[in-house]
């Protein structure tokens, strides 16, 4: 005997059921469909739109953000650069949820429960530039020293370094806060006696100040001792003749303090987006373009905030067989299969199960006189 089509049988069963049974069936199917949809969503690659801090266009940090923006697009992340006045402002915007990601330097000491650590990217050397006649850090006494903007991180870090050297702000030197990009437009006599710039090597702005304005680089002889006291600082060097061969600037390799550069995020930024950002940051293409020592083994070095979940996924991605990313995908696949299978079972049981018998006399499909025979036998 041919099997009846499923849809008519399903409609017939639906019509015979009570209202309570129908509501229960709808609720069960809704739950199963929701579970299937959630599992399917976990398996589909997602695109993300995020914002990241951007500094003035003269800085190497801006170049890094632009390069990361282009690399992230290849991994499904649309990064939009948002201008900020420095690391302090960028970090405050992330903490307030008005910025997703920020490149900030260490030594800020701005705790926030909304900020998570994504990566320790690299170290930025501090360039102590001074006019001719200023031979060392101690000779900055009584001079005007530019520490960039008040919302930047350079100011906080350099004040600690100068204090370590025994120089007190407002007493032993005068602080000025001219933005780095504005230094390019000031006439020579209006420029400060000394300028401190945080930048990768080489720096375009340092090139300009050395070649056009006659500044020289000062050594920080206690860089190693200072770095031992602060985990966000490193003892680094600037190579001989890096900025000029004649006259030689610097004449030999000099020591200076390097400041760790962090990539931080708001804690609610999607873990998958953070994972994609890190894959972009440590891609061979970006390393070749930036010529920076981007070492992913230093991902959590001197982190000032809790690690982002996406950073954990990135660290675990190369673990054999059962990485967290693989487990999440398997969980989504299994959830999808189980949800679909459960839904199919519900439908089949609904079709096969006969509705409960009615309380009245059974007449549908019964031969004539059957009702009378039942009543007679009862008597």
C-alpha cells in the first residue's frame, strides 16, 4: 500500500490535535530551531567592524595602525582609525566603550575593569634630542623640555626618567607640551631646548629635527637600571650614524629606554574579532612590510590588564588536535546536527501518533447499525 505524503498527514494530525498540544508542539519546534540557528551561526565566518586609535600622521605608530588596518581586511575585519591625542586619551576611550582597540604605550598606570590585553606588540625607543651645547641628560637642568601633549603617554614616562636622573619638573626644568606634528611648523628659535619623542627607529620627525634644525641625540646611561625597576621599560639602543653620517648622529651606538607598546581592547569586543586581529598582526606580510621584531611569544609580556579571550584563542590555536577554536567549531557542528535530528524526530512522532480517542460515540468510518449493536450488547 503506497505511503501517504508527509505534508497532508501532518496537516491532518495538526487539525485533530487540541489547542494545548498545538502550543506545546510549537514551543518545542521553536526551541529546536533556535538551537539549530545558534549552532549554524557559530559555523559561519563573520565579518567585524571595529575602531582603533590613530595618532598624528607623522608617527610610526600611525603607520603601524594603517598597516594593521589593511592586513585585517584580509581576515574579515574592517578597522576604522579614530584620531586621538595620545595614549592616555586612547586608553580612556577604550575604557568608556567609545573605542574598540588602541595602541598604547606602557607606564600609564590607568587601571580599568573594561580594558583587556590583546598583545605586547614591540618596544618603542625614546629619542632624547637636544640642541648643540647640551651634552647629556644632566645638562637639561634649567632648560625647556618638550614632552609632547598632556594626554599622551610620553609625558608620564619621561617625567619618571628625568626624576630618576634627579631632575624635578618645574624646579630643574620647564616642561612644554607642543604636539609632535606641530614641531614641523615652528621656526627654529621657537623650538624647545630639548625634545623627547617615542618612536620606532628610524623616525621621520627625528630625521627632520637632526638634519634641518641641528638637534643631537642624548644617551640615557642608566637605561638598564631603569628597565629593571619597571616591567614596561626595556634597555635598548640607537645605532651609530642612524640619523646622520656627517655630522655623525649619534657618533656611536647609544643606550636609551624603550617603552613597550601594547594593543588593548574593550572587554566586550568579540573574541573572534580579536583572534582575526592577532592573525593579521603576526602575519608574514605585515612583518615584512613593517620591518619590526613582532614576536608572538611575547604576546603577554608585562601585560597590565587581563588577557582578552581572543588572545587565549590565538595562543591555543597551534596546540595539537584539540585547540579551543576547534572545540568551538565541533560544538557548533554537533549542536546543529543534534538540533536538526531532534526536530525531525518530533515531526515523525507527531505524524505517527494517533490523536486521543474522543468521549462521544465513534461513527466515522463505522458500518451502518454498529452504534445500535453496541447499545444492544450493553443491555
